[in-house]
């Protein structure tokens, strides 16, 4: 049973930083792409950043230069380093592991990020 668990959310002031972590367990397979999504109240879930199994990254325009996604395959963990946070970054952040070859797609339960003074 694959499980995806996020952590690291919290309350931070504008301009501050947080690092989110996402641990994938229950699989010996590290061939998955990882997506970080977020959803603010009243908004649709949106893709924030992704990292492929090979380490290729991509970001939505509004977070480029501020957020960095990385992965440690030995720890089955993907990170989202968020710097220069803005109030509009406030949302529940979800990670989504997509195993290659149609081996399944799994969501975490989400972690709340609130940027406020």
C-alpha cells in the first residue's frame, strides 16, 4: 500500500520561508514523478512545481525564482523549498506521486501553508 505524507506547513510572515517534505512509503520503486499542487479556498487546485524521476523540474510562473523542488531518492522524499513567501501563496499544499508505466497515482492528505503578518 503506497502512502504519500506531506509535512512542514505552518504560519509564516510575508517574506519568510518554509520547506515542505513529502515522503513516499510502501513502494520499492523510485520511478515516479512528483507534483506539488496547492488549493486556496474557493480556488481550483493548481500545479505549483514538478520533478521527474530523472530530476527535471518545472514551476508555475508565479513561483519561479522563489520555490525550489528537489528529491532524495534514498529517502523517498521530495522537498519544496519556498522562499520570499507572499500572502497569495496561502493554500493547502498537496503532493502527488505518479508512478511511471501506469503503476498508479497517489495523493497526500495536504499540509496548510498560511502567509500572514
